[in-house]
C-alpha cells in the first residue's frame, strides 16, 4: 500500500492524463554493456519497463543516445511509444529529459520520469506515484521505500519550463531541491525503486547474471 507524505502548496491539473519519459541514452561505461539491453528473466530491461509504465500512462517517450541503434531495436513495437534520440547524451540525464519534453502531448498534466537501469520497479509503484500526485496535488512526486527516495519521479507540466532551463551539471535534482514544499513522497512497498543496476557487481547483488562479454557488446552507435 502506498502512503503519500507531503508538505506545502498544491498543484493544478490533477485530473489530466500523464505521459512518461524513460531515460535510456547513457554510455553504460561502468557496466561495460548497454544497460537497457540487459535481461531480467527472458526480457530486456527496456521491454520490462515499457510494459510496466504503459499500464499507468498514455504515452511513453524513450530517449536513446550512446547505443541508439541497438536500443531502438529492443524497444517494443507499440503506437504509444515515441523514440527520441538525444545527440547531447554526454551532457547527462537532464539533457535527455530536455530532449523528451517537447514530445509530451499538450493534454498531459505532467511526465513520469524513470531510468532504464532501475528495471525492478513494479507496475503498481508507477501507478502509486501518479495516484499520489492526484491526491496530494504537489508538482513533484517521488517514490520512496523505507524512508529512502528513489525512482520514478513525477513532474507536473508547470515545471517543464524550469526543467528546460535548469543547469545540466546539476540535473533535475536542482528543480527538486529548489522548494521542498513542492514535493510529495509516495511510500511504496517496493525495494525496486532503490535498485540501481550500474555495474556487474550490482547485477550479482540483485541475483542477476553478469553482462555479456565485451566482445558481445552491440555497436555504440548505428546508422539511423
């Protein structure tokens, strides 16, 4: 059961539909293999997350970059998924959020932002964050497990301009930290919101297989 913790002012647009942004543009240097293409069971991280997120949102914007061709090929064929390539992926995650924002539909009340290296988040947790926004009305809603905040994070449309203007060296956390009164936390019974799989050792700790050997890594960039 999700519990909403909040402080401060409310937000508008609580009844609007939501869309989502899945960040899958990174180099995956510490993993040595593109993280969106790693598998949890028989499915890749990107397949698992697309299926889970689309249970709660109307459209999903997947941002690709370093391994664009290979990641594109693993994204499920679904009319609700839009793929955006970020040529500036080396500038960090916020650059990918900025690349995605213009593709969010005009009717959407906000964007649910998630990372491709957090594949263990349950579908129910994505739904809980959106529900937490509808109940608390804060423009930023963050999933939390046992007092520790994680992902996903929801940003209401009213903050899109602020995200677009934020310094990329500080990331979206600069927007989150700007005013704690704008933030609500949704406590979920889901350790996946904290499970960040950045290295082969992270995979082992999570009970997953190590990544394929370096020689099996897909090409870094492919012709479009």
